[in-house]
C-alpha cells in the first residue's frame, strides 16, 4: 500500500470515529446469532431432546430463531449506517480527482487531463463500492470471530485448541499474500489500460497506418501488449490459489479437526450437544464470515487499493509541484513599477503609495507587492503566447489598471498573478514569496480575485457577504456595505438575515455583493477582473475608491476610461506586447491607448441622452 493511500484510509477512519462507532454497535447486534447459536444448539440437544424434553428443545431452537431475526434487524441498521461512512469518503475522492484534473489540465505544454472524467465516474464509484464492501466484510468478520471464540470458550475451552490454530494459520497465510496480490492486481490494471490506450491511438490513425503499410508493425506491438495483459492475468490467477488455501485452512480444517477429535472429546466427558454446538459455531458462523472476509478483501480490497493508487497519483502531483524549489530569483532591480522584455515603459516610477501601511495577515506575506520576471504563458502547445517575457514590478499599495482589446490577455494576467494559472516560464512573487510556494490556504488569505461573473449562492445575505471573512462583526460588515454604497441593496433584500435567491438578482446586484465580500477580508492584494462591468459609472467609481483607500495593492482589469484615469499606472496589453505608464503619458506615447480612449469616449457620448 502506497503512502498516500495509507494516509487517506487512516484519515477516513480518524475523522469519522462516531460513524464507525455507530456502525460497530449495530454490527454487534448483527452478531448476536453468532454468539448464541452454538450454545443454544448445545442446550437444546443436551437439556432438551437427549433428556426427553422435546418441548424444551424446540423452545431453545425457537429462541435461536428469534436471535436470527434480531441479527437481521442489526444487519439492516448496519447497512444504513454504512452510508455515513462511505458517502463522505466518496466526497473526499471526488475532491481529490477534481483537484488533480484541474491542475493537470492547467499545466501548459501538456494535453488536458481527459482521463480525469474516467477517474471521477468509473474509478471513484469503484473505490466507493469497494470501500463499503471492505468495511462491512472486515467489521463483520472481526465481530463474528470474537463472538464465536467467546461461545466456544463458554461451551468448553478445550474446543479452542481445535479452532484457533488453523484459523490463525489461514489468516496469516492470506494476509501475507495480500501485498503480492495487490501488486499483481495493479499490474493487470496497468496492462489493460495500456491495451486500451494503444487501441485508441491505432483506431484514430487507421488511415495513416494503412497508407504507410504499417499493419504488421501495429499488429506486432498490439499483440505484445495483449500478451502482457494475458500474462499478468495468469500470474494473478496463480497467486489467487493462496486465497483458496487460506480459506480451506482457516474455515474448513477446524470442522475436520472437531469431527476427528469428537471421540476423544466425548471420552473426556464432553457432551454430544457441546460437540454439535461447536460444529454449529464453526460451520454456520465462523466459516461463512471467513469466506466473505477472504473473498471480499481479496477482491474488493485489492480493487480498492489499486483504484485509490490510480486516483491519488494525479491528485498528488500538484502538491509535489508546490514543494518544488523555485528557480533562482534574479537580482532585485530598482524600486518602482516597471516592465521589460516585450513591454515598453512609458511613465515615471511609482513609489509606495503615500500613507501605505503593510497589512498583517497570519501565515501570508506582510505585503502584496507584485514582482513578475520573464513570465511567459500560453494556453496550448505551439500556440502564440498570451503573455511573453513579461517583467512587472508593483510596489505595495500600487493601483494598476490593465486595459486592452478583448482577448488581449487581461483576465489571463489576473489569473497568473492570483496563482490560478502557472506560467510556462518565469517567476511570479507576491510580497517577495514565489506564488508556487504558497499553498492554497495561504494564497487565499494573500489575495482576493473577483471575476466578471460574480458568484452568489443560495443562503442568507450575511452568509454571502461574509463568505471570505466569516468572523466579520457587525461594525466591519456595516462599514464595508457603506463604503461600496450597498446599503440600499441590503435594505431592499430585507437585511443581512434575508434569504438570497441568485436567480432573482440582477448582474449588477450580484457584483455588488461580491465586491462587499472582497472588501471585508484584510487581503494585501485585490484583483478586480472586470468585476464592476455591470455597475453604472458612478457605482463603479465608488467601488474602486473603496478598494483604493485600503492599504492593499489593487489591480483592475478595466473596461471604462474612468478606471484607467483613477489608477496610478496603466498597463496596456496588445497580445504578448505590453506598455506601462501613467494615463497622461500613455496618451502621448501609445497609439493603441489613444485608440482605446477614443473608443471609450465615443461610446460614453453615444450613451448620453
């Protein structure tokens, strides 16, 4: 069992102890027939039928039937309780699969992780069903085995000598073979996947195969993969024989030993009812429980281990990437907001904002000055980079507006700075710390990103507003609402405790809620990716001033000229080429910026009554 798989299973057991305790309780009820069956049979024979008291014998057997009904009720309740153990485990797996698939798909220069869909559907469901089966098989066997051994000891402790040694030997043989069985099961799965991948590739290129006359070569390579899969299956089948041997040793040999030793036991004073009760314990309770345990753990258990390994392999890759050492950081250059490489600088440097005070948030950099060095990013292999060789330094407290034509890469730049996308080359630092070294928890406390399509969920207005800062008190919440001019919206919706239906809100109202949400936490970096595009110019100005008034670095992907005029600096993006400067300087030095300003001014004039 690989380390991540072992850690996941231990975490599932540790975090759901109450659910496992309830499941164990009902399993004990389920095991009542196993505990009492042999004893009741022994008493029915010795004290009933052999003593000439048939009524008493039938009464004891009727009591045994009642315990069977009680065990059936316990089985039903245990099955229902199993959902409280299995479904949260399935949710954990879905989260791991989605995280791994997103990170693999966002890793540029490689194809998208289309296999993530298969892991999310087939493999997660296999793991869920296998996990539930393994939990029930293991728990049922343990409870039943303990009950049987207690029952045998109650009948006559000498009976344990005929049952415990072969049972221990069979269990030991089976458990020792599990690791080898898991390895061969994994080999079978990998071999089958190799055959499927090769068949898919050949099917997609049949015309090329025929045109090149490569049929024999393709047939040879495909046959080799099929032979490897068949060999792996045969090797697994040979080792599976150990499972049958373990079952025979631990489940059937005790019956043979009790029967063979019956004359000696009866000669030593043991009654016939006691011997029959021992056979009842072993044949009706212990042997079926051991059979289900061996078949279940050797079948569902192996599938669980192999499937979890396959699920966790891609899920672990993002963590490994975060732990990688960052490339050496170039020597620091002069303070100020600068761009190099493909960017042209058209304005004076901007020092730290007047009156700026570093925001202190536990576990994150003290400030969120942005430093990008040689950053290149594209969405596909061979495609023109959206950002190429970009160098950009923003001191803490800088207010930057990012402008450019549609599709120029403004949202891509915001996602890169926010750590949602990883550059193909170059380094991005927030507060001097490489973004790649910030785990998701620290990164979420370091910056807030509000996209164009604001996220509002069903719940109370307070829950929506304090989503990023649940500990916000009424004064903080009121101040944020007033700063963004959202008081009329709060009043219209019925106050903070009013339920919110996202479908009944306008796009502008959803953006207002998202902006209040972003203003509440003390994030050193705020990125507004056209987050005010559905607000009127006045409301947009109020929002941007509210964020600019905080001691945070503010990056605004602008869609109006007014946003650029309010900023300390403007970054004009034109594909991979960028120009940085103040609004006034760019009007003089950047033709594209003049065109954009003219377009915005014309559109604003047309919009006036």
